[in-house]
C-alpha cells in the first residue's frame, strides 16, 4: 500500500506580485497554490542537492 507523505501546515508571507504569479501558474497546472508551491520547493531542493 502506498502511503502519502505527511504534510505540515505552515503560514508564510509572500510579496503580492509573487503570489499573483504563483496563483496563475497553479491554475494553469490545475493545482492548488499549496500543491504548486510544494512542487516548486521540491524541485529547488533537488537542484540544491545536485549542486553539492
């Protein structure tokens, strides 16, 4: 059985223009803003690990 990873709720503050763009991109991919930000951070972490 495949278990989904645990998620933790947090609060963040974003620049308004950045949030607007993130909402647009999330909508284009039919994702929630939270899901889209999670995807972005995962990609960034993988890239950072690759550079090490």
